[in-house]
C-alpha cells in the first residue's frame, strides 16, 4: 500500500464513520416519529400478498411506468442505485489497493457486463430526469408546475449525486483499463475501455477517484441524515415499507381508492352505540392521531408532484395541492415530535399530558409547533387551511398517480370527520344537505312518498320488492335517480332497457334511502352509519336467505355503486353490485339488446371518478357507446384513470365553488374541444355538473345549441328504440 492509498483509506474510513453514525441517528429519529401514530393492526395481514405487491410495484415499476419514458428512466436509475451500490462497496477495496475489487463476484464476466449496461442506462436515465425537472421547474413560463412547492435544491442535489457516482464509476474502470488492472473484455465493457483509452496509467489517480466516489456517496448520506424530511432521498428506502403496508395490497384499484377506511379509535372500528368522545377518537384533530402508517405516508412523499398535476382543485386555482398537504403534515409532525417524545400531547378532552416541570424544559420551537391547530386559517397559525380541506372532491386522482401509495383521501376525510363531528365546522351550505339526510333520507329533502314518481308514464309496470319475490336484480335507483330531473331520465332509460331485454328486476321504492355517500365523504360518519345500517337491514330482508353471489344489485349512480359494493360489507351487507353500464354492455354482447339506429353527431365519454378510477370500470361504458354510435367514440385528452373530475364528489355537489375556476367548466371545455355533439356520462352527479357547464357555455355562445349531456343508457336507448326517444333532449338548467 503506497502513501496515496494510506491517505485515501484513512479519509474514506473517516467520512464513512461520520455518515453511518448520522444515518443511524436519523433512522432512529424517523422510527420514533412514525411510532407516535395510532395503531393499525390491519396493516400486518396478508404478508404474502403484501410482499408480492411490493415487489411487483418496485421491481416491475408498475405505477411509475404509467408515465412511460419518465418511468423507464426512473427504473434504470432505481436499479442503478441498488445494483451499483456494490460498486461503491468495491471502491473501498480500490482506495486501499488499485488492483482490488469485490471478493467472489468482482471478477465475474456477467457482473461486469450487467454493471456496465446499468451504468450507461443509469446515466441516460438520470440525465433525462434532470432535464424533466429543469423543464418543469416552478419558475418556468406558462403556468403551474407539478414541482411547485417542492424543495428543488434537494431534487437537484440527489440527481447530481447519482450522476456523479455513475460517472466516477466509469472513471475508476477507465483507470483500471489504463493501468492494465481491468478484468473484463472490451466487448462486455466498451464504455469503460473507451474511457480508459483517454486516461493516463495512474494507480494514484485510481485510488483518488475511488475516494471521491466514496466521499460523494457519504456526503449524500450525511446530508439526508441531517434532513430527515428529505423525502426525495428517503423514499428510496421508505417506499418499500410504504407499499408493503398499503391498506389493501390486492385491491383492483389503488390502495386508498374505492372504500374509505372506517373510522377508527385505538386500532379498532368505532362503534357509535358505545363511543364516548372523551375516550374514543373521532377523526383526527392532532397530527399524532393519524395512524403510524399515515406518518409513514408523510415521510415517504417524494415531492414529485404527480398528485398535484392531476388534482382538479389545484388545476382550477384552488388552494388544495395533495402534495403540499402531505408535506405540511410531514413538516408539522417532525417539528412537533420533540414535544411529543418528551411526554407532551393533548388527551381527547384537550388536556395537556405533560407536567409543568416537563413543559418548562421542552424545546421552545417544538412547543410552539404543538400549539398550532391542525385545521385553521393563517391568522390561527393552522397547519392545514380550511379552504384546503374542503376543496377536495375525493376523486382519487392523487392516490391513482402516487408512485409510493400514499393514501391522501383517507387522511383528508379523517380530518374532516373531526371537524364535522366534534367541531361542527364545515361549509354552511352543506348543513342543509346533512339535515335533509337525517330528516328526509335524501340530500334534496324531497318527500319520501315521491321516490317512485319517476315510474309515472312508463308503458310497463315497474315491479316492487315485496310485490314480487322472484327477481334477478334489485334496481337501486338512488336519490338523484329518484328526485333529480336529469337523473330521472337515466332511471327511466335504464328501466326501459331492462324491460326490453327481459331482465327480471325490482325496486325498493319508498323502502330505499340515501346510501350515505355524501355524509361519509364530508366526514359525518354518524349519519352515514345510520343510513347504511337502515339500508343493509332493508336489503338483507329483500334478498332473504340468498347467498351473496345471488344478491345482485344494479345501480346507476357510481357513488351508490361504490358504497353498496365496497363499504356496506363493513356493516354486514354483502352484495354483488354492478353499474348499469356493466349490465347494459352484457345485454348488448349477449344479443338481448340490439342497437338498430346508430347515434350520429359525434360522442365523447366522461369517466366518472367513482366508476372509473375508484372501481376500474372503464371498458363497459365504452362498449355500450361503441355499439350505439355511428362514428365511434371520440376520447377527451384526459380519460380513463386520468379522467378529470366533474367537481361534485366528496359532497362538493352541495357546496358552492367560490375559489378559482369551476371544475365542471374546465371539464366541459375539454369535452367541447373534441367537437362531439353528445357528452355521455355514467353518473347523475356528472350529469348535473357537466349539464350546467354546457348550459353556461351555450348562454355565452361558446358551445353550440346541439351540444348536450346525456347518460350512456340514454344513448343506447336512442339506438335500440329510436321511436320512443326524442332526437335531442333539452337539459334543465338547474338541479
């Protein structure tokens, strides 16, 4: 060992010891913060499925590859980081001995070939990611970036380190080639040989380059160890755990889509019959009241902004960014942690747990952070502004796009639950809707004895449960389908088509009440459970002793479809629920419904969030339209899993949109831009929102008089029975 090697070895050892000590301290700090969260025992079930899903999403990069080129670049960088870490380890041998290398595998030809290929592709990949970050920088002209609000220096730092380590690897190999210490042939490592042809034969330079590579790597480790909220770096380790512990590893939709997580207290579903607000947790009022998985979510956020780029609220000038909400909760949790770890905190009655003596010795900044309300305006020093909390439509675009499976919607609804149930703090106009649900069983406050009025004028009898026992499908009409003028057209169209196809169905009529979706998503779990339990009892009685697979329900509202199919199981209601577009597609494919007159004028389809993104029903509505449309379906730029919300979900249907551009207007402009005269929908909420948007555009001359919004069922009915439907329908102007 020469003098250069002695110096490089000592320096490498010194910086490594510092980095490892700081990294261990950082891991212990992060673990302590995450452990502050509430229990979530359900996260430890199905370990086999969880492992399979985690490996599929990480190794297969299934979520990142939705972004094609960027996803592929990120895959090579990820694989490079994991595989080429062995080359960083090899550098420790090279600082001490220029001829050194990894024991056993260091001389394998396959090892040399693979590391060469991954190194080249990793350099290309990281350069591409750097270019994407620069191109989408927040200061660019032309509007908001998905990186707006991200800590940009951290992203640039991490990417620069990756690039520098990869380049150093090729320089080390090049010096080995130049000094004739390289064991791999030209055909297997052409880039290394090309670099070596340009470098002098210097063993000292080889060891110094190896030291530089180690120093860069350990500097990266030191920096992230001193910045435990640096998600853009820490996600490399935390993502595996966050994906493993996702809510439902086998969900056909993303974990956090479909059903909401039940309201929990101390790791158990809350029973309202026995619940005590002084002993049981009602939603989330303090950051430590999130589960430990929630705190892991916050720690794992990469600040990539994919959620932000897809969020309908953010894209229409609302203050909500799912990314910034998660980052605010993360920063608050870590700033408050010293106070909590020292014994501080509030019990469920709001009393301080720490003694006066403990408080006197607590970190002043942590104590100040602890006094901030979780929900509050700027004047109150709140962590999350109320306008941020109530802007969410629960469309799930954020959850769909998140590459590390953060469950944004669950966290937002948990905060809403406390605000509604304990603080009675929510948008005033939603109060009318909640009172109507409690008193009338529907959000419009319509008399229950008018639930069957939609059947009047039909040329066939609609059977009721109780009047007939032998029915295959229970037709769940829903509140909108029974009371809202536009939606009643859909209800009548579906009933007509089912009758035409000879489907044996029945309705509950006045026995039906609201599914509870608006109450649950605004945060009023009490009203939801009251309605849901009533419906479960009614449905169980209607189906009698049928097995779950034969308890078939068809629903026209995706919100009812989602609630009945995914959430009633939490309350003892097991049903086989289909959306009407699924049933109609089946009836067309089996020849029970035959389109005879194609609908012309061009048709585009809007994917409802709770049908498409939340439940992955994308194909059946398109099959129905494809069978009935003359010129084929014209897709909007944002469709399927990236469909843009109509703005009505999350109980926003009953809240006024006062900030920024109206979400429904943004979506209508996109639909009109396709040139289609018919905008087909599969949801009564979308029907109302897009219908209002089209009416508004027509009043200003921005949309032609022939443009209309109708349900998929109406399009099919026009094709199957053109003699009983008008050529165009004039939409009402209000709900």
